[in-house]
């Protein structure tokens, strides 16, 4: 049941198991004529407590989850939970993870919308296919994740006079309308690296708009402190959480194979040297490619 009466309201933040809810059937994999899956179901294991989030973001997502858990109470007052979220920020700072966490906390199936597949399916059918995806998705509660959403906004901005771009414009228009028409049991989460590329009208369709920034130096320290390496935060100078995570896993992996009796922190210090060389090689290659 969605809102059992003795449910703890603060389970979201304390990391305890979420309440059981109704078993949900599976959406049929929806395919276009070329056999592309338009909706890809993915396992959502990430939990909110796994993520370092700015207070504002954690608060807003906590509210969203509460609204869905207490849907019946809201309904008594004539309200529905919010269900359209856009996450903005550079890669590797948790947009996808947060979308997954919303699904995991609410025990909802997590679907990635592959509209790029939709677009390539032949422009004439795109709008029709898109509508189908939404009709299918709307049949049961789920989280629908739209990654790289700026692609959609950009197509609309670029649309000129030829028939292909006219069709894209229609597709985008239809897409936005479908997002707005989704029942509140379906949570649409869009992600973009490029806030500037979305037009205002588009952004306003989302009731919750959040920015996910890179780690502050304090957050980097806290992250690295898991292996006793908080003091390496400055030198590592990770620009996103993904990099921090990678470094952590790298150290732990090497530690697992090591026969020497050295601390994770010491190992981390040695790995950092290699890590920085790697980063430099990467940058040089990037420059060479232009
Ligand atoms: N805010 C965060 N807190 C903790 N770990 C994070 C955070 N953001 C990203 N990560 C780590 O980096 C990985 C990639 O993040 P991801 O959610 O794919 O970022 P994005 O979708 O914004 O590119 C995650 O699997 C996670 O391990
Ligand atoms: Mg992502």
C-alpha cells in the first residue's frame, strides 16, 4: 500500500528500508518498427543516502517523495503530488543517480526513455511513436528518465523551414504536451548538462528544477575520508563526484590485491601520483584531438 498509517515519515533520510508497496507489473518493452526499445527498464539500486546532495536538492527531493507516499492525504485536500523534475548540471554529479534514487525510494520501476531511437526511426512516425511511449508508460506508476534533455530543446530552437525540422518541432511540441499530460503517478525526470540550451517555456513545464553542482572541497574531503584520505582532496582536485568515486574504487581494488600491510590512506597516496599522470595524459590527448 502506498501510505500505510504507521509508516515512518523520515525513512527517506535515515537510510532504513522503504515501506513495501504494491507489486507492480512490468511494462512491455515497447519497440518501434526497427526493433529499438523506446523504453529501457533499468535496475534502480541507488538510494538517496548514497548521494551527496546540496541541502536544497535533498530537501526538494524529500518533499517529492513524501508527496507520492502521502498521495491519499493530498487528494483529500484536492492536490496531486508533483511529478515533473528537471536536473541540471555538468556530468558526473548525480543526475542519473538521483533519478534512480527517486525510483528506488518509491519502489517504482525505472525507465529510460530512448527518444534518440525514436527520432532516428523515420521522422514521419516520430510523433506517433512518442505518443505511444507515453500511453504505454502512463498505464502504471513508474519513473521515466529523459537523459540529455537539451537535445530536445535544441532541436526546437534550430528548427528552420524544411520539412524535417518541421517534423522535429511537431515531435518536441508533442513530447512536451505528453509530459504535461502524464498522470501524477508517473514521475518524469529530465536531465541536462546545458541549462542554457533549454528554452524557458520548456524549463517551466517542470515543477521542480534543481541544479546538481560538483563537489565542494568539504564534500570531497568527506568522500575521501571513507578511505582515510581526506587530506588528499585538494591535490586530487576532482571536478565531479564521479571522479572521486572512481578514485576510491581504484584504491580499494588495488588494496584487495595487495599482500602488503599498508593502510588504504598510504595506498591512496601512491595511487594519487599515478592518477594525476593519467589525468595529464588524458588532457594532452584531449588537446591533441583539438
Ligand atoms: N552527488 C553524488 N554523490 C555521490 N556520488 C555521486 C554523486 N554524483 C555522482 N556520483 C557518483 O558518480 C557516478 C556517476 O554519476 P551520475 O549519476 O551518472 O552523474 P550524471 O548523470 O550527472 O552524469 C555515480 O554512479 C556515483 O557513483
Ligand atoms: Mg547521467
